[in-house]
C-alpha cells in the first residue's frame, strides 16, 4: 500500500510538471537530482578528472547536484534553463516560486539582475529547453561579473580576457558548441572567484582569437607593448576601442574601387605555438629585402626571417572586391595596400647590412606575394611621430587616392 501511495505521489508530481511546461525528462532529472543533493563523490568523476575540484566545490555550495547511482554526468550537455538556475542559485539571488514552468522564477530573477535579456533569445519553453552554447555561456558569465557591452561579438572577448572562458586548444573558441555540466560548474566557479576579487589565469590564444572575432585584429593582445598611448587619449573607453574597424573597408569616392581588410593578424615569432603561424608559409621560407636590386621579382639583397625571430609578423588579410578603373587603381587579390608609419631605423647603414631595425615587407618567393610586414620588437626609434596603421589604394595616378587610418597612437617611444 505504501509503495502504491508513493507511486501515485510521483505521478502527481510529474503531471504538475508537464502542465507547467516541463518535459518528462526534465521532471525526472529534477526529482532524482534533488534526491541525491547531499552526494559529494561520483563514480563518473575520477580522481584525475580535470573538473573534479570545481565539481566538489559546486556540490558543497549547493547550486548543483548529482544523479542516482553515484553519477554526476559531467559530459552531459546542459540546457539554458538549467544553467541559468545554477548561476542564480550560485550568486545567492532570492527567488519566489509560483505558478508556471519550473525555470520561470529563475528567469525572472535573471532578467531583474541583467543576466538575461529577451533580445538574447525568446522567453519560451522551446528556447529555454535548448542546449546552451559557449557564446551564450560567455555572455551570462560576463554579465554576472558586472560587465556589459552592446556589441554581440565582444562578449567572448570580455570573457576570455578575464579568464572566465578558455579556448578549446590552439585558439579555437567554439562559440557555437554546446556546454557540458562539468564545464558549466567550472565557469560558475570562475564567476564567483572574480566577484570575490580574484584574478584568473588567461588563455592568450583564446583572447587573441576572440579579439579578431570582435573587431578584426589581435594587435592589442599579441603586441600590447607596441601599440600603447596615454590613457587620456581613450578616456571613457579602452585602448582596444581606438581601432577603427569601421574603416577596414576602403572605397574610393568615384565608386570605382573597393577593397577590404578582413583582419590584421599579429604573430609572435618567438612563440613557436602561435596558432596563427599556420596562416602563412613556413617561417623558414620567408624573407625580407634590405636592398633595391631585383631580378625577375626576386630581391638581390635578402635576409631570412629566421635571423630576426625577436619580431612580430603583421598579416594584412584582405581582398579586392572590385576595380572598375584598372588604369587608375592597381589591382591586387591581396586587397588594399597597407602601411605602418612612425617606426624609424636608428641606423640606416645597419639596415642595409641586413640588420632589421625597422618594419619592412616580407615575401615568400617574389616581392609583394604576401601582404605581411615584419616588425622588430626593439632596435627602432620613434621621435615625434605617432604610430599609425593605414590601408590605401594602389594608385597609378594621383587623382582618386584614398587612405584610411585604422589606428593612431603615441607608442612606447614617443618623444624620445
């Protein structure tokens, strides 16, 4: 008789769950998870599991629980409603239970505390019962620490820069990939650490990839000591916001030429694991010219890049969209021409001896077959000139010349 009463009671609980927008699977998992919320060790979380410590801390804090049979299911994808409940609970935000789907009180509190906005996705059962992506995870995590942005592409950058999110290896962000229970508790533990004033380790490759995805360059991640300026020059902003992504499309006033710089990618030659090295030919095959003599497009005086590894490569990844007047504008499948200004050699004679002491172009087989510049980390001077990054048309005649300044900063040696 007692078993029959328990069975009918469980049936009634599940029935109420279904009428309030909860699936059978969610109802069972919510019920069974609650039944083992005091469990602290799990057969599917081995002693060497990468998230074991975070899982144990999360269990101890009470914002997540395990499943019957001693399971935590660390690799199980987590849904949006499950994650928002975990975050709201972990942050200690008070909720009021009421009529409706089980997740609705948590969503209400999440909206009130700017963790969720209806512009993220629609507030309905179907959307909340969807697996959460890493991009969505990043957005909630950043908001939970008190930061915000109006640029959707910037959430992952803010999350990686503070260490809330790390990459999947070699700079891969996996923004559209789903998130597991183990990953979720790890992110929440990082949120709590930041809110307590902690500093998290950062995956620099993920930050660089996220910066490119945000505004088309990673120079502020890879070479921050070069492109610097006085704080007053970006009052109310961050230095990264000085980059003019809106000017990366170059179009002449006469409407006859249009090109685009898709990305400016900085590569650290001293880092053999730099994930963007794969975008170029092997470094051992790259060269730069220190003379003016050329035979069949090949410079006579050439130096291997491998002798100047204390440098950065700047890869101007671009393309030509159209050129309706090739008599006026030179065509190049690599896109607009690029120019760095402000860095000068400290000794011209040294440069012509093959000593790299200022930025110069890099080539593979022949001159101009790459849109890449090598920038030595030291050995150059600046004087009273600011550092500029520009793209421009390759004009055959003076009329119609177009130049866009993408960045202008004082740099580290301004006034020296």
